[in-house]
C-alpha cells in the first residue's frame, strides 16, 4: 500500500482508536507495549501490527520539528503528550494490534549514520490536539 493511500487520522480519531482496544494483557502485542518511545528491537515481530492510518499531513509542506512539552516532559518521557501536530508525531503512521486493536505509533528517526524504527503505544489520556 502506498503511503499516500493511508487515511489521515485526527487527534480525535486517534483517541477513538485507543478507546476501542480490548482491555487487558494481550500476548500478541505485549513485547511491543511501551508507554514512551522505544526503538523497535529487531527481534520484535511487527507483523502482528496492521497499519490503519497516518498522522502525516500531505497539505503541510514542512512539518515542524518542534516538540510539544508544556509540562516539562521530554521526547522520551512516558507521560509526554501525544501531539499529532508536533514532532515526532507528525511523522508517524498509526498501527493497531491484529489481536486486540491496541494502537501504536511508529516513525523512522534518521540520524547521520543510522535509521531507527521507533514505536510508542497510544495512551488516549496523553493525546493533545495543540497546534504549533
Ligand atoms: Zn494486542
């Protein structure tokens, strides 16, 4: 599927996905569950996830590199806001577990000499629809 075909999801739609997950522990996605950003370990089987949409906006030429941390969090904080209009959420695609529908965000961080596939579980309570 081309990236362009992914439906863009709003903050409200992302929250709805988070509320639709089946509660409780899920053996299928348990190894991927992480409250803050983590690198996807090469041993993780990401085929248990299904890509359902994106937070990227085709109508934004230069997605901001600013992060949104009004309460003193930082990029790796487990309680950092999930703000779709800000970095790195504005580069994320949205994935759900095929077994329990738990949503995750994923993007690729490009460093000078590396690419890092990162993942974070979506906690509806942290979604923040602030705009840059
Ligand atoms: Zn699951």
